[in-house]
C-alpha cells in the first residue's frame, strides 16, 4: 500500500495533466474546489451558542443547552454551514475518494484554530468502525486531522479511542435517537491513560453532535481534561434551506431552517459514520 501511495504521489503531476483537477461543485477546471466556490461558502461565524455551536442571534447559551449541554464536551464548533460547495466538497472527499480535498478543507480548520488560540495537547480524529474503514479505505476525519497536525504541529492522536460498535446511519434519526444510536459506540484504546490533557476532536461534519459527544465520553473515560470538537461543517437535522431565504444572514437562515423542519431532498444530512 505504501508503495502504491508513493507511486500515486509521484504520478500526481502526470495525472493532473491527463486528468486536470476540476471543481467538484461547479466543474470549472483548475482546482478541486475553485476560488469562486470557496468564496460562496457560508461561515457559521461567532454569533453562536458557546456550548453546542448552533447559531444564535447573539452569542450566548441556547435554550437546548440550558437543559442538556453537550457534555462532556466544552464546546462544539463548525466552520461552515453544511450546504453548497462545502457540502459537495465533503461528499466528494468521503464518498468519491477525492482525497486532494482534504488539505483544502483542512486549511479552514487551521484558520479557525489559529484565530481562536487554545493550547491543545492533541488532535483526535473521530474513528470509523474497522469494517467501515476497510470498505472506504480511509478515514476522512483522520485525513483532515493529519493535515491540521502538520500545519500547526499539534500531535495527531489517532491512538486514543476506537469505534467498537457498528452504528446505523444517523441521517434518518431524530436528536434523541441519534444519541441512543451512538451511545457506547466508542471506547478508549486498551491501555490508554491520559492525565487531564486538553484535546480537540476533529470530524468532517456534525449535526446534533451526538457522535462527537459519544467519542468525547470515551476520551474522558481515558482521563482527558477539557475536550473540544471542531468540524468543517455544521448540518441541521432533516432540514432543507427554504427557497425564500435569499438575503438573510447565515444565522437567520439557519433559524428559519429550524422552523421549516422537513425531509431534505436536495442536500441530505450526511450519514455521518
Ligand atoms: Zn467551483
Ligand atoms: Zn447550545
């Protein structure tokens, strides 16, 4: 495998000439996610709930987190809303094996961390179940975390938690079912002992944050201190952006989304496993 990937890296310039990169969203030649499409992305911004990271009109604590904060996580953050070019970029990386998108998407994670400095002792990609990993051939969260680790020289800690239970796709489940579905899906790797380290979980996309919380519980069990989570995108449960949302701010559009709960037909929430 190592030989093949080394060969792939050496062949890349040749392949780029024969099959030049094409934007996965608009089809323009030149890069996997063109500048125009990257410009169209919708950042979540800082008017959010300080715990779950969902947008609010003012930064604070949302109604939901007053009753059920996303323990044991200190906070969940997403750089973009899960729609348009970002959603397509994530799907192409994950389901169509367009791995050069990993460094492109990871750049946004790097920027986000640099702007909000917190000292992390390690970056923890959300692990896939071994069967899933075998089927896909790679863990997209690990590719992202590895890029961030390289850029920010924060250790990559893929050796702390493991996925011990194969879970149903989260996409068709409501918030409560999602929590149940992933409860106990993760466990610390045998023999891992942490000593209060501050860690950052990395994933491609979060919806309710149930997966991140379950993974965080395994880290806490192993002895982690503060645990934060950062994803490239933030999706919403079973929602679709209404057509009349043009001109709204990102936060307003998201809140409107919330009030228009319906089965998505255009940008389905990710299965996220
Ligand atoms: Zn494009
Ligand atoms: Zn909240």
